[in-house]
C-alpha cells in the first residue's frame, strides 16, 4: 500500500494509483468485465484506469474500496493519494498545452547573408508564429543552416530587383499550363519546398496556401484558376505586392474577364 507521504518528483502517481486499484480489484476477486458493470464504465476505461492512463472520479475509487472491503478509516489514505495523482495529471496536461503553444512559426532576416534580403523560417510545428525565438533555421535562399541570432521580421522579406529579373515575365504567359510552369520555375529558382511556400503564406495574412495547393499550382492541368492563390504564391516566394498584382492580372487575362479586384489582403 502506498503511503500518503509526498513521493519523488519523477514518480508517475497515476500509474501507481492505477496499480493500487488493480490490486484492490484482484483482492475482491472481480474480473475487469464485472468491475466495469459495477461502476457503469466501459471495459476499455477500466483498463485505462488501472494502467494509469486516467485517474477516475472519486466515486469510482469508492466502488473499488467498497468491493475490496477496505475499512472506512483507511479511505482517507486513498483519497489523499487520489488527489495527488489527479493534481499531477492536471499539471502534465497543462505542461503539454504550454509546449504546444510555444511551438510557433518564427521568421528572421539573416544578418550574415550575402544576398539582400534573405529570410529564415523555423520548421513548422504548429499553425502559429512568434518573433524573438532563436533556434537553428534553414535559409530559404542559399539552403545554409545557421544558428546565429537574427532580427525578427513579421512577413517574408521582398527580394531585390536583381533577383526578380530572373523570374519569368507574367506578361508573356499565354496559357494556364504556361502559368504553372512559370510558378514552378520561380519555386526552383528560389530553392523553396512546397511546404516552405505554404509556411511563408501563413505570415502574409488573407489567402493562405497548403502544401498540396502549392504543388497543384505548379502542376500543369491541376492548378486552380484563382487569382488570389497565384498572387499569394508569388508573395510567399518573395515578390512584392506590385509584382503579385501583375500575376493577378495575368490570371484575369487568361480567364477572359475581370473578376475580383486585387488587394494585398486577399
């Protein structure tokens, strides 16, 4: 029997308390199925309780104590242990939530880059981003890895005119297939993965791209004919709002009619 004294910090109280309940059930000569019937629980829930995956309500514990004929004066010991196990389980859940909240996007402007400017992005672990975190990041432009301190940037930094000059001319695109090939050429020129493009689009606000959608845009015959997707793709690759407008107009021209007006928030 466990004692009510505080255990070592690393002891899994839920598992130890579950073992206590398991021993009580065995002492009462009850099968897991019979115990599930007595407490009106599913059989799988009984397994979770006794393996320490879940600390049950106190009335469930009382049922174990009653069936095992534990004297009333000893119920207080079990209740103290039950409270500690519940508290530890609650702390673990809160710690998991806090870790998940800290797993966010962080964008940096590389302070040692030869090209101006270069953007770094921490590997995506959640759908959020936050400036100020310093960690190893992969350079979108030169694919080098750096761990030096960088200055935060709120959005993907626009490329220099010299870099943009190497991109395809949107005015020379004559078909949707040409458009997909041009976007693929931009992606390859920038050395970006589809996931990186999707991650960068999350920082722009408005329309965002998924990994699969970015891939479809670069695949002839599969690209969705939506101007906002193309404009977001261009901006996620480092194009300016003015350049994204040119690609927007190209989509309008290919569709043959003028639809929704371009705005940076789309």
